[in-house]
């Protein structure tokens, strides 16, 4: 049995293409579309696969688009535990304007999940042959799902000794942190909301993250700072990691790639500082590719080696 399980409550099929120029009121000629599986936890599983780590993806799925999602994951050899739903899986649409390089991302409404379907997801997680070491909860909540459902999942996982990694936002993030998780990956905006201020500078980011650790809401906090990198905080570590300068082509999947790097690092015995640098390397590498692509392993390896050189000597 795999030691990592990912949970995606709001999965999608991402359809992406390129147009020479996006202008209103005209028929636009686009390149052949590309279809890829999407959604927080699913992208984490896909990224983990690229790093050489296997996982099991748990997600609701329905309709023809749901069948396509399963086929796309099978093509990438991702182990799946789908939960059938009445509603069809959503689809998102991404278009790149070739004349400007700008990307337009159209996110469609999520698939509603009934109370029975939510219970089936919980049952699927509980009935896994063996308890994994990590449960990664990533992505947004679909219609009909309240944050309390995530709290139930986190509580059940902790009772089995599973380390929960949370990468969500808004009330869902707040409530799972109240329950307590192993690792959380808020961005600076989410952290500032929790701190009750409009924005945080680097010093304040570290203090706000350390407050979460002191209060027992998580053992490790990795604050995503976008192009500025990340700040990792634990009981014994406070470390700012500057992101390498690269040519950015798309930010789709960068956050999920970072989570994959973090989980891969922790599951393979890297230190907290090394793990955070691998996460930044994965997230940065994902921005180097167009559309909805994730990262290339060779890019991650190169960026990770560069970031290791920035580790404090005492921690290296």
C-alpha cells in the first residue's frame, strides 16, 4: 500500500489551447486542445509521480467528463480510488493569447456532492487497506460541501496516526487548522486574513506562521510567497527561501507542485529546510512550462541543487 493518499473534492478536466490573438466578437482560431487531469490533490499525485513517489488519488467522479478524467490519470499511471457521483465532473478552460503571452483561465462551477456521496468518500478513506503516512487534502470545496466535512476527515485521519497536509483556503483552511494538522501551506494573503491584518512583511509572515505552530494548529507551516519564494516555520526552524529567477510561462499547478515537493521531501527523510527548498524548486519549475503542464524533473533537480547552496551553513 502506498504511504501517501491525496484527496481532491473538486476535481476537473483542464482543457487548454492557444489563440493567435484574443479579441471580442470574432471567431477565434485555436490550436488543437490539450486535456489534462486537474484539481489540487490530483495534481499533487501527478507531481509526486514525476518525483518518483507513488500515491493513491481519492476523488469524486461522474459523467463523460469523469470517465475522461479517469482515463487521463490511467495514462499517467496514477493509482485511483474514485467515488462515483450523480453529477458530472467539471471542466475548466485555459487559453493563451500568443500575441501577448497572457493566459486566460476560466474556472467552471464545481460538482455538487450529496450527503450520501460525502459519506462514501469518508468510507473510502476509512476502508483503505492500510493507513498511509500522509493524507494530502488539497483544493477547493465543491457546492454542497461544508468545511465541517474536512474537519471530520482530519479528525478520523489523526485518530489513525496519519499526518495531514492541508492546502485549501478560506473557512475550510481555518477550520482544519482549528482541528490541527501536520503541515499547512497557506499563501501570504490567507495568512494575513488569519492574522487579522491587510498584509504582512517577511518578519510578520514568520511570526504569524510561528503563532500557528505555538497554538498547536500545525507542526510545520510553509507560506507560499509567489515569485518571492516561501517561508517555512516549525518549532525549531524559521527560514525564508528566495525563489530562483526563471522565465515564467504559466502559474497553473505551481502551488500543487510545491505541495508535492514538500510531501516527497518529508516522506523520503529530508530535513525541514531541505524539504522547503524542494517545494520551492517544484513550484518554480512548474511556472517554466506553458498551459496546464506541471514541471519537468530535470528542471526541479537543477533548481533544487541551486537552492541547497543557499542553506545556512549550520543547517546544511
